[in-house]
C-alpha cells in the first residue's frame, strides 16, 4: 500500500475521528500557494514556449546544465516506466530497501531485479537505481561515491538512475543534477513533495541532451497539464518561498523528532519531510494512532518500522501529541 | 506543427491583431464549467477510490463493459507510447492520412510503419491503427467493418487501436467501446476535446480486462492529476451538459460550414468539432486569415487543405466573417 490512501485508513479504523491527520506521506504540509488559474490554462493545449520556460526554470532550480537537459513529465511514475526501458532487458540492481515502485517498473520492463545494500555492490548492472536521500531511511550517498558509480556505469554503457525525490529539502550538494551531461546518468526530481502539491503530478528527469531528447520524444508534445505548467513556472521561480520552506521544514522536522523521542520511538533515519522510527511494538503504535485518527506509514517487510510525515496545522500537531498520550 | 501553438502564429503573423482567434485545433470552444477545486485536490496524492469512481463514470459515458475495462491517463499521448509497445516490434499499419502522432509513436516503439488508404488494406499487421472518425477528414468507419478488422487481428494475435478522440460529438453508434472485452482491441477516448479542457490532460484507453490491467500497472498508482480526477468525475457524470454540448456543437458546425461555403471553400469532410476544406489557393487563405489574427490549421503534405475549428465567442465568429471579407 502507498501513502496517502485515506480510504484504506477508514477501512482499517472505521471508528476513528474524522478528518484523519494523514502522516502517511512525505509531502510538505504547507503547499506552495496556488496562483489564480485563468480558464484557458484548463481549456487550451499547453504551448511549446511555456514548456521551454518551465524547463529553463527547472534547470536553474535543480542545478542542471541547461533546459535541454530537462524532461518534464506528469509524475515520476511515467518517467520510471520509460527509463527502465532505455536499456535492453538485463540486470537491474537497486540499492535498498527503498521506494518499491523502482523495482516494479524495472521488472515490468523485463529486467531481472536485485536489491543490494550498498553502492559498491551495484556491479555492472544494465540499470542501477539509487534513491538519494533514500526513502524511507533517509540514507545519503555522497556525491563522490555516486560519481564513481556513474563512471563505472559509463564504462560498460549501463544506466544509473538517481531518484532525488527528497533532495530539495535535503543535502543538495550531493545532487548529481550538475553532472548529467556526460551521459549514462538520469536524475529524477519530484515537484510535488517539496512544494506540497502531489496532486498536480509534475516531475522532472535531468539527463544528457541526447537522453533528454529521446525521453521528450517519447512523452510527446504535451507531457504536463496546463495547471502543472502554470503553477510549476510560478513556484520554481520563487526562490524566497523555497528558502523559507527549507527553514520551515527543518524546524517542523525537529519538532516532530522531539515528539517521537518523547513517545519512546527510536529515530533511525529520515529527511526533513519524514522521520523513520523503530520500535518492537510498532504495529500496536500504528493501531493506537490509527484509532485516534492519525494515519502513519508502516512497512509489510519491516514490521518494527513506522514512517511519520509532518503535521501541518497546529491542531494536527496537537492531535498527534494527544494520540501518543492515549 | 501541432494545432494550438499561438507562439508560432505570432511568429508567422507578427502584425496580426491580438488576441488571435485560434481555430487551429478541434477543441470545444465552450468548455465544461470548472467546478470549485478545493486546495487538497492539488496538495494530496489522488486516492485509489476516486480513480475507481472516475473509471466507472468513464465506462458508462463511453459504453465500455465495466470500470475494469478502463485505463485513465494523462493524455492520449502517454497511452499511444505504451500501446505501441504492447506488440513486439513488427509491422504497424495505419489508415491515413491521419493524426501524425500515431505513426511517430509506432515508429519510436520500433515498428516498421506504413500508411494505408483503407481498412481492408490493414492486412495482418502486428499493430493496426484506425482513427474513427478520422482527423482531419472526418471519415467514419462503420462498426461492422471495424469488427471485421478486430476479428482478423484476433485471428493472428495482432492489436487493433481505434482512436475515437472525436467520437463524443460524432456517430457514437460506430464506437468499438462496447466490444473491447474479446481482446486485441484498444479504444482511445479523449476527454479534453469534447469537454473543451485540453489543458487538463485526461484520456482513457478502453480494453479487455487483461490488457487494461497491464496498462494500469505500467501507468502506476497515480496516472492522472487531482484536478483531472475532480473535473473528470463531475463532467462525465453530467449527461445533461453532454447532450446540450452535442446540440450546440452541431449548430456551431453548421454555422461554420455556411461561412466556409460563402467564402468559396469546398468542404471535404470534418466532424462537428472541425471542418476540412480544400481550395487551390489555400495557402493564401491561410495567410490572409493569419494577418487578420485568425489562426487555422494547414498541412505540409496537403497544401490545398485547411482545417477550421469552431469559434467560441460571438466576437470570434465576427472576426472570422470579417477576415474572409478582407
């Protein structure tokens, strides 16, 4: 099960007070303010010139060499499917445990998928996938180590995908975005998590001009919606908002960690958009919170783990505090 | 060049009066009224239950057997790419001339692409593609003829794609939507054209449960945006609006044809969303209209053709009339 499925939460906890406090995702709870959207944003086909502007702003915000290195798409998922099909079906190696959709996409593309625990075990994969910082444990891979993996992939013409979905509020100096032009590397950036607009479905791949051109050709002339273009343009140009959001997320993350610590949950990792904790009775904690209308993320394969996203409104923070005290 | 690119129009006709009257697309100029969109539509990940509701409404509106036969996607383009990759690379045969993106998607998927003039020349294609009614000439293929093609494709396990992008305002009794469950057939429906919301990026594939499940797996858990889900749900449930729109489009189409006829342009086809005309000096007509700020669609490969979409506001109708008189 993915995060954010409140319908599933309601089925699990039918008596819980509504509305649920949804902490099951890693999405900024204070979204970028949506600008006025004139009706033609919805009515007309998005124009090529506006797509170029969006790519140019994304290149600047993410640190890619130029707008020709940017591939805008309706969510990371559609990019994963395309990317997994760039190499011929072969060996896909994924550093994990991590976000499960990568293994699914690679497997659908016909690859033989293995999960390996560390970068130096990626070997000579046809498709190597690293999530940096990692979800759900927040593990950060150093830029030099990733550049070494990229060089090895280049040597045997394999592809390296680095999913930087949580990089905007993270250790941005570790981003590979500035190093894509040499080839064999694709960086994924998610717009919706940091900007708190996951429903908009907007993501970017950053790659060499060659790979970017191939991906753009596959996605066709209208890869993102009018609303995503308009809001993306405004948000990626708003450096003041981005700086403020980074500060606010860091503060909120500290507050969350204080509460988790007070509740006796051992933090084992995270980013400023979520914290991962471990506890022997994590399933009971999940149940107790759920019955109080606080929905967090659990992991079938790691029953002692829980992941907490950030509460937004002060009332949601209070409900989390109260739920822990029950 | 695709329709709707007003930036290109401005470059071609730098002195034209603004705003342009854009008749270069086949999109309903009177969009479905956009309902109020609460902020969480943009902020939250779309929920699985709301996707199921959308599929159920689409099945009903389009005449597919059930919601399990429906694949929602962010525009037809993303579906074309996936569909072209369902068969192994082989022979793709497309009834044309038609919308050029089908040939491009099939070619990118590795098929050897041929354009054939009629259904009975589709032969034993691995991938057969028919646009019904056809764009730009409006040619309608009869249901029985298409069912015969479907049976032939089924006999050698080839795939038939029927792109019904303009069917909502057309001869709906010819739709293959009700016949997809037997397999080897995928019907494409575009939401944005009939509902006048092309910027929303919402389309559907209708297919057997098996094929639909494979396509849905490829597209992943969030194939369409929150705004597309919310607006799509409201619109596909609004049969009164749909009936009214069909009447209004038929009337507008008659009015347009009267004007084209008065201007000495010979109508050679169309749907109620666009009319295709032929004239020896079509390029001069294109230039004359363009200089008057009326942008229509021309075709590189057919220089005597012009395609006219419907004007919306009365002022736009008047500007078209005036442009013809210059």
